[in-house]
C-alpha cells in the first residue's frame, strides 16, 4: 500500500485528489494539509511514502518547503503539483529534489501514473512539462533566481512604494548599497527595471 500525504490549500483540488486516490486499491491518504508548515511538522508522524505538493502555498513557497523536507528526509518521494508551466519553476523544483512534476490540469490517470512511476524509482514529468523543458528556443530565465534575505527585504519595501532613500534609512544602509542591490536584482532576473523584478518575484512566490 502506497501511503500518500497531500499538501494543497485549494479545497476543491484537495477534495478531488482525496476522491481520486481513495478509488485506488493500492493507495491510501494518510494526511492532508493546507499549509506547508503544518505538513512539515506532521511528516514524521504521518510517515508517508509519497508527498503530493502544491508549490503555491499561503505560508511558504513550494521551493523552500521542498528544501526543508529534503533536509529531514532524502528518501520521501515528492511530486510537485502546479499551475506553473514555466521552465524556471520546473527546473528549480527538480533541482530541489522533487521526483515528479505534474500540472494541475492533468487528468486523474496522469497523477496515478505519476505516483506509480515515482514509487518505481523514476522521475516523472507530465507531457506538457516535458515539452517545456525540451523547448530550447524559449527565452528568459533558466531557473528561479536565488535572492538573499537583504534582497528580499529591499524587494518588499520597493513593492510597498518606498524610495531608495526611504529604504536606506529604514534598513540603516547607504543609498549606494540600496542601488547596488537593485542593480543585482535586475541582473538576477534578467530585466531592465524593478517593476519587472517585483512582478517576477511575486509570480514565482518569492515575496
């Protein structure tokens, strides 16, 4: 029997997954959570074989949650469930150790197949995900940029409408240092303005 834990904060999706998995003779749901931290705290007790992980959670990004899970358990199978079909998101999740990546608009049979494939030791990517990764002509970022704690603080203040001078005063750093961080952030996201940085950081759940 394959023991599965589901982490998803969308009630309709969660209910659909529970119904789908309960119809399988060889799969049982041992837990379901709508926040990442609640799931992380319960994982030791739940002792699942596999985790179905929505990468857009209200309290923590799927990327960060996957990092924390992998520190505790390197053998747990993880399948990322996502609405994102962008290459940076897919690549970043794979680099953090997920065993599968399935888009949320996939049919139920696809999810069941993904579970069996990952339990057999394979990395499973749904057809659309494979198509995105094979598309070498796609421009833009290869993976989600890694931002420092200070860069995140500056991004959040910029998002609140603070000027460079206001950010410098609030964080007790020089205006030159703020400008350097802004320049570094634009370089990491490969864009020419901070509006695009904020948009991408929000889209990738970094803020």
